[in-house]
C-alpha cells in the first residue's frame, strides 16, 4: 500500500481498535487513544501515517540491528521463496539455507558452540533450552537435575516456558506461572537495590545468591542457570564488573550448565558478535533471535556446545517446530550476517558509536531528574529519580513517571521506552554520531518537559 491509497489514520485506528489485540497492552485504553501507525522506515527513522518522522531509539523491539530499508534482504527472501519457500528438517531431510546458517553461526560463535537448533523466536528457543538441558541430564544418568535457576526481572520470552524462566512478576501473576522446577534469584541492579554496598561488593553478593540457591535446592537437583549478559527488558540493567566472573566460578564449581540469553545482546549490540565475548562469559548454550535477522524475518535458535550436542545426539530429541530453520528466514538471516560482517558494523559500534553514545548519554546524568545514565555498547538506560543523592524512588506508583516521560518522548518523535521509572534505548547499530546528537537533544527536551510537568503536578516527591 502506498501513501496515496492508504486509508485515513482515523479509519485505520478504528479498525485496529475493533479487531487487533496488541501484545503487552491494555487494549481498552489504547482503543480510546488510537495506536500510532507506522508506515515506512529507512535507516534509523520511522514514518507514521501522518507523515511524521521518528528516530527509532529501540531498533523496533531491540532487533533491527542493520537498520531499516536494506533491499538486499528483500531480494534474498524473494530469491528463496521462488526457489524453495518451505521445507522441513524433521524427517531426515535438510536444506541449503538452514545448513549454511548453522555453519555460519558455528563459525561466529565463541569456543565450541558448534551446533544450532532453530526456532521461530527467542521464546521458542528458550522453551527448547528447557527441554534440552533436562534431556541432557537425563541422558547423563542424572534425571533429578531438572531445576533451572533464573533471575527476578530477567526476560526470556512470553511462551509458558519463556515466561517461567523470566522473572517478571506481572507475567507470573497471569496464567499460573512459573511451570515446575524453575527458581529465581535476585538481579545485579546496583542503582536500585545496592543499598550502601559498592557496586563491586554488590555484584559479588548478587552472584553468590546463585551459590546460595544451588545449596538450598541441593546441587544434585540443579540443571542450569540462565541469564542475559545485560538485562534488556528489565530496564537495561548493566551488572557490576564483579558479577559475571563470580557467576562463572560458581557454575564451574557445581558443574551446572550455563545458558546465556543473547536474544538482545547477540549480533553486535555490545560491540562484539555476542555479549558473552564482551564479558568473558563461557556458556554451554546461547539463545539467539532478534538481531540474527535484524527482525526482517522471525527466526531464533539455540547455539549449543559440543558436549551438550553430542550427548543429545545419543537419542531422539522429541522436540521441534514447523518453522525450525525456515528457509526464507534462514536466507534472510544469512544476508543480514553478511552485511553485519562485510560492512564492519560491529567494529564501528565498538570503536566509534558506543564510546560516542556513552559520552553523549552519560551527559544526561547532570539533569535534575536523572539518577544515573549508563550504557554498554548500544544499549543505554537512565534512572528517573526525585532525589539523586538517595537514589530514591518516586512517591507515586512505580512506572507512572516513566510513562509520562515516554509520552513526552513519543511527542518529540523519539521512540524511547520506559521500564518502570527507567528510560531505555537500543538504537539500530548503524546509528551515526550525528543521529545520536539528535537523539540526545530530543531526550533532553523530553526530560525538561517531564521535570516541568512533575513540578506542576507536585509529583517530585520521594517515596518514604
Ligand atoms: N530473551 C530475551 C533476552 C528477550 O529480550 C526473548 C527472549 C523472547 O524473544 P521473542 O522473539 O519470543 O519475543 C526476548 C524478547 C520489551 C520486549 O518490552 C522485549 C522482548 C520482547 C518483547 C518486548 O522490551 N524481548
């Protein structure tokens, strides 16, 4: 549909409200207001149905790593659809795109992560991981090792398995989650939960919570620990440097499997191919999705180490999806990886844009409303606070101020999300320093407007 024959915005909004159920949305509320309708995109910019141009500070949903408008991916999809639009890999068949993508991922992934099980999304891949680690221990003669330890405020997807691994209280509150044999420990969120400890002390303490949980459960019952190198949906929580080395030590000590959920941190977000490389983490399994295809096609998967894959190979693994390794999605992912590699996009993040963003975003810390402004690679967050010195929360319900800030941001044509009262960005990896300057200018204006609004409404009060 071109802009010339597109129905008016109001008509589209009415149809949307009448028939389209949005994810993670109070649909009644949205229906009153009307969704903003995005019609086109190029580079790091979106266009809406009214012709306004927005900076996409979230790369879609943390996924459009190479930016919008890359026709090479459209060509790859069209070529593959003409040649072989679909075939499965279940019953002793394979196809070229799945083979090539698996081999490419094995080459890119660190260590002996040499085997790929494909899924349609990050959630599905984490469901695979639950099945896979439990089956691994069963084949090892330790079927009682079933418990997977995860973290509160971690995000691992929205399927029953993924949401169970995740530590989102609001998700667990609906639908009887988590499933059995999942345990949660606290997150390494120093600004919000670190109290009087230094970040390094706190990072070690929160890592040791893993050891305490293992001992409480009984080490012989623990199958795996899963975590995001940097929590994304939880609010871009960057762990203290002391955290991951201590986790790594504990995982090795008890011989449990480590699953790194790289759905957001994979494919360049932290300035390396994988977030694990940025932190020196050595996982047995990595969850991937999003940046694997830059969101141009839905595809995810698990990259698995030799030991786990070779053990699983001893028996039939009773698991798989119709779209595991979908040829069109795999062909598009391959083209995406080619572009990331040949255009040195990840090196540019590491050497140029991440340091630039760190400085520009960090400069927002001088704003009266900002408690901390932090980034790692091209993911960044800031904490809104009524009292910087005390790292205080607002007296009003958590998330109210964040929501107000997000509304101003949207009004300023900047897509910046809120998670509670943290504001977050994760722009396409092709963002330039000039784009970053524009993003920061809009973010600062947004903070000024939010501050003035809170002042006028008497909302600058700290919680007791
Ligand atoms: N793991 C991580 C770390 C994720 O961020 C998933 C798994 C699930 O992937 P799928 O492809 O099934 O969505 C994710 C997804 C948000 C938001 O509000 C984040 C995600 C998805 C939807 C919303 O930040 N991350």
